[in-house]
C-alpha cells in the first residue's frame, strides 16, 4: 500500500469512484474479492495478485472546524486494508494528535461519507453519521459489492470529511458577556484547562476526568463540562480532577457501565440488569509465580474476588504460534456483530503479535492490562484473555481431529 500523500483542495476536484465489502469479509456467490483485515495486512505489501484477491480503493479525507477546513485533503491512493481498520489505526490517531497539539476544545459533530465508483449509471452511496460513529459494515459491504467493477478496471473511492465544532462556543460568549457586565471573571476557560486530559493522552477526547482511585480516564461531554462550570459559579472549588463532584462522577460511572453492558450484550455475554450501575469490576488472578494481579474498579467500591482458571498444562496447539493467534482473534470477531467490536478484536490481535506474545504465554499470565494499555476496550481485552481454553476445547480441537 502506498503511503498517504497530500491531494487536491476540495473533494469535488477528485475523480469519483465506489464501494466494497462487509466487515465480516463474507464472500458472495458472484464476487470472491474482499477487503484485507488488519491482522493479515502488510504495510509494505503491493497486493498485485493476478488474479486479484483484494479490492483496491482510494481514501480521501479531511477535517473541518466550524465548516472551515483545518486539515486539508489527505489522499491514500491505493489500499486494500478494510476502511474500519484504516480509520482506527491511521486516520483517527492523526486527528486526535492534531487537536491535542492545537489545544482546541472541539467536539465531533458529524461525518458525511461518500463511496463512489467510476462506472456510469452507478450512483454513489452517501451516508451521514453522528460524530465519528460510522457504520463501517454498510460502507464495506458497498465496496465489496462493487468488486467486479474493480476487476474490470474501474476505480473506487471512499471520501471522509470529518466535521468538528468549537465546544461551548456560544456558552463562552455568554460567559464573557456576563464577565463584562458583572466585573466577575469568567470561569469556562479555567474549567476547560483544569479538565484537559492530564496524560498520558487517553484518545477519548481533549477533556476527561481521571479517577483518582482506579486512574481510569472518563471522557467529558458538553453537558458535563457545563455542569462543572455551574459548579464553580456556585462557589465550589475545581482546582484538580479530585475536585470533581460526586454527582458527575456517578454519571460517568453509569455511562461507562451502560457502554460495557452494551458491548457484553453484543458479544453474547450479557450481565444481569440488577447489577449496580456505578461499579466496574475487572479482576484477573495470575498464576502463583506471576506478577501482582491486575485489578481495576471505580468509585472506591472494593471489588470482590472473582476466581479465575490458572492453567498448569499446555494446550499444544499445532502449527505456528502467530497463526494460532490470528485464528483465535478471527473467531472472536465472528462472535460479535458491531463493526467497532470487530475492529477492537483486530487491534487486540495486532497488540499480541507486536508484543511477541502467543496464546500459551497469555494463559500463563492471564492479565488484560497489556491490551488495555494499548487502548483495547476492557470487555474485549477480558474476552481475549479468558476465552482461550473455551476456543481450544470447543473450536480448535474438533478441527484438529477432522
């Protein structure tokens, strides 16, 4: 794949193209071309197979702030990597780093996606998504469905304009007006500076609350920042993250719990509805000779011990170790429907291989921290760590005997 290179000044000046495949990479009866998933992708590969295996397409993306371009068009001329993975591993980090360097309080408003093909009478697929919550399954399905056009020499393009707006711009003007009329200092800038991510960057947004107990980062939305401003205006102190009031902490815990339950439900391991919403428990016990156990919990609530299996034998998985990791992660992807969850398992696979781990080493020390530290979602990290024996006994072993 060629590296991203700067391109034209507007989307309209770039030649239109078209879309491809479902993130699950299921092949249709009429089209055997597919998109490459991240664990199988080589950044130095040319992928000039004859006949072709993967669909090649271009990505054109830019970032606007208040309807004005702040990151000009960036064009990836030729790639086979699935759009969801390319966004997660390349585009999103670029955008996050840009806003972090600019120190601008912004929020993502929407993303208008256009998938096109240079084939007459084939209209482009146009979709609008809130913030950056793109339904990659829809986008990739369209790309794959046009695989035969690519085989015939047509060009496919994915256009991604990411639109951001200033956070609390109107509120800031109002507060500045109040300052001018009352003679009292405006507090919104002070709140923004205090609640800026203290680092290391959590990639959840420019503003977050860092739990002093679990050290976990919780992203702050516009409404919560407004609440903090009102909190200060009422005479309360907000000098550090430790000063965030209890009601906002509970709200952040509840949002995190809802998100976790949603992910668990999507992966087929739902939790009881009666579970307290403010408690998040991850407790994995390593083997007796291993390092200190990993434990994460919130709101100062002691986490009960949860027994875990401590493997003492080897699975003796046949074949190459890295192939077993890829096969295991592919099975994990097959257990979920949401593209974001599939992409999360792709990320976990990449982290495992990058760190030189294999399934046997993970079983010896079943600690999800090394995945979570690489921005793998907690629920996904837990599944990757704890499902190895189940996968081997119920999926891999039967196949070995075939």
